[in-house]
């Protein structure tokens, strides 16, 4: 038996329905001044728009210290009828001040485990997966530290490990570290932003390990590569890896939200889905939006929290 941990509690994987497998309701970083997602009413409107387009679950990849507003997520989920899965984890060092990072030294894995099993801060909302990040064609000391902690937390909880790949690069190096050195099963790893580096050979090699590949777009910010996303997804499907593909919107700024005139969460279903149906067929697209994320974010329901 497996379950997906949402902000309202554990649900059966098949209950998720149509999933935006990588997005953000709230997000804040000193590295992105003036681009904060910090308004609850707008987040609610975006979820309602996604629901109106046929969506039923959103996985928020906002990790520790980046304005997750975990306490607000259960109410938003109840009011809109959309399942929400929250993240623990840590992003690249550039998104934090030195004091924050220093305060986590020696305790990072314990923080991840606590947020997965007890709750984020005092909110009582438990995270459903771990999000970490690589660098641009590189794995620096910060990346190795956070991925080591993620692997430890994964072993304690069974939670999946999702990875921000900077501009889609470094996929194979990340797998060598997480799965080779640190022993995380590839089936529990999700690589994000593959659409930003449309290297079909790397995509196939990564998928052959058993990991999940998330194509998080398209969006206005990544238009230079997003037009190739259907081709990349089709190549994976033709190679027999249709069950390894995830799709998400990755809305990271207020201007990108549909309620502010951007593509936003509904774009995944209103624009991306029809385009992929032409390339892949409707049946496979349904599985990519439902079955694949249900497996990717599920964890053994019998796994004891500790």
C-alpha cells in the first residue's frame, strides 16, 4: 500500500487525479527581488483557474526558507478542492543568507525528516517530498551537502527526492551522486527542468535508470527551448519511457500567473496538453498527468514516521 502526503493528510495515489507535478503557490528569495509569490488570495484564484481547466492536484516545489507559507496551504486546498503537496528540502545557496545556512549545519537531515513526519514549523502541515538543487553543469559542496541530507531523509521516510536542475543541466551527475554514491533508488528520484536542456541522448540515458523526468513548462521565461518540449517527450515515449515523464507549470513570478495575464497553472491543461496529445496520443497524455505523478510522489503507507 502506498499513499501521497498532501497538506490535508495522506491520500491514495489514484485520488490525486490530474496533477501539475511542479509548481509554486508561494515563493520568495533574496535572489529574486520584486518577484515574490506571497499573496494568498491570488494563489487561491490561480488554484481555482487550474481546477476550472480540469486540474485536481498541485505539487509545490518551494523548499525550506523560501516563503512556503505552509500554514495557509490547507485552507487553500479545502476552499478550491485541489490537492496540494508541499516540499521540504533546500535550494541552491544563492537563495539564502549565510546565517540561515549556518544554522542548518549538522541538522539538515533532521530538519527534512521532521518536516516530513511532524510538520513544517508550527503549522502541523507535513511535507510530502524533498526538493534539492544542482548547479549549472556542476555539483558544488552545497549541492553535495543538501543531497546527502536528502538521501538520509529519504531512507528514514521513503519520501521522493525532486531535483532542480539548473537550466536542465547535470542530470547524469546528479544521478551518479544521489543514486550511485548515496544509494537512493532511481525510482524515487525526480529530475526537474529537462525541457530547458533538450538533449535527447541525456534524457534517454537518465530515463533508463528508472528515474522520473519532469518537463516544467512551457513558459514565457524559457521560450528559447520550450518549443522543443513535445519533441523531447515524444522521443522518450518512443524509446519506451512514457511512464517516466511528468509535467508541470513551474510558475515562479506573480506576472507569470494566469490571473495576472501570464500562462500560469491552467496553461498546462489548456495549451500544453492539446499539443502533446497530437505528438503522443490522448491516452498516454492522460497517464502522464495522472498515473505517473501518482507513482512518483507516493511513498509506502506502512513506513513508520520517525
